[in-house]
């Protein structure tokens, strides 16, 4: 049977963008395909700040196409453009010049308390006297407006910039401000990328010491957009002690390494539960997996966050535990993590 364009595009779905789980076809990087008598010509156009991504994609595309039955010759026209027109070998243009340190909080899977960690970490940094912003990039499940107790809607400045909402002294921006709480976000990739781009370019963040970016779980459009648009100073991986969570945490860590974002360390959330009545410690979700994973992968272990019902109550009420119970063990753990991060990125 003669090879078809559909065959070629199907084969190219096996080529993943370096560090991410999506393929170059679904990203729209495959611009044209021509097939004639077993000769295949493909045009690939990518936008990325990674100087090596184009080489990796071209090599993999050539390999999968050469393995197709009936293919005699493969011609690839591969072009790589840097974000916003910057040279490919340089870092992306800094769209947040007033923000000194930009840190992503990520997880390989959902349900590990990533957003809770991001909110309390932002507040712990704020309590050190730093100016802090919190960008809720979890487009499909925005929650920071609730966790941070933000009841006001964002205003627009005379310069037509969106003004973040104040949450306990932290500047907060979330899609949750702009839509009904019961309306699901049913968006394809390009819409997700456009929304995040607007949150980065069209929000007046002002001057900040830290911008904490709460990413959605896994790897995909949001992670690609943020790493392309924002020169991140580091990423934090949140996990729970179970093996299934640790497997996904490793994938998230590997993703940031492949897109040249430094991994500041691993946080083990829901680590242990200390009974308030007898003082006995119980390992409900096992214990120590985060530390072992960090050691195996050669990154810092930032700390353990214990299970505390007050964390859930505070998040639902809009007063995270760092604010509602600053004397608690969980608040102390968040403060210790914040101090470790500050030490890594500022040296003090």
C-alpha cells in the first residue's frame, strides 16, 4: 500500500516535545506534509527557548519516518523560533522585569496538595518581609482565589493592565476571578496558552521579590507556555509519600531539567499525622519517599509538611494555616521551606 499523509502524521505523533508529554502534531508544530512515490517531505516549525529542542525533534522525526513501510527518502525542513522573536540561543525575553525571583510549584499528578503548598509558601515568604505575587496557572482547576480569601474582582488600571487582588498581603491572579465557580473550563491547548500569556503580559505585577506560579499537575501546555514566556529561576516538586505519586514526581522533575529550569527541591506533603490527643505519630500515606526521591535524583529535599486538619479548614475558609495557625507545626514547616528557598535563590 502506498504511504499517505495520514500515515506520516500518525507516525509523527510518536515524537514528543522534549521534556513534555505531548507530541509535535498536537502542538501544531507540523505545518505541512507532502508524499510522492515514497518520498516524504515535512515542514516543522517550533517556538521554544531551548537551543537543543529542534535537534532532538528533528532526529526523532527522521527516525520514526524512516521506519515507516514504503518510505524511500525523508526530507525535513525544521525551523526553530525563539519566543517573542528573541534569538534561539538566548533566554526568552523577560516579560516580568519588576519580578526578581520567579518560582514554579509543580506536581507530577493531582491530589498531592500542590496548590495548598503554593499558597502557604507564598504567605511564608511574605512573612519574611518580601513582596510576593501568586499566579494561579492551574487553568482547569483554579483555586487560589478561594484559598487566599480573595472576594474582590480584579480591577483594570488606566494603562489597561489587570491589577492583581490582595490576599493576606500577597498579589493574587487566577482564572477563578473571571468565571463562574460552577462553569467547567473546556478549552483546547491554544486557548490555555493564550490565557496564561495574558496573565503574564497583561497583569500589572509591579515590583516583587517573588512570584510563585501554581502550575497544573502533570506536563503539557501550561508548563510549556510558562517556561517559554517566563525565565523561571527555579521549580519546586510537590509529592506525597506513596510510590505512585513519587513516580509522577520524577517525571515532573525530569521535565524541568529538560527545559533548563533549575529544580530547587522536593517537598513531601501529607507526610505524617500527629494525634492531638496522645501525641502519637501515624504514617497514613507512608513516610520518607520524598526524601529518598530527592536523594536518588540529586536535588535538595526541602522538607516535610505534616497532615493537619487545620490546613484543609484554613484553605476552605480563605485563611491558609500559615495565617490562621502560625504557631502550628505545619506553619513552621512551611516557614522552614521558605527559608531554604530564599537561601538558595538569594544566598541569605
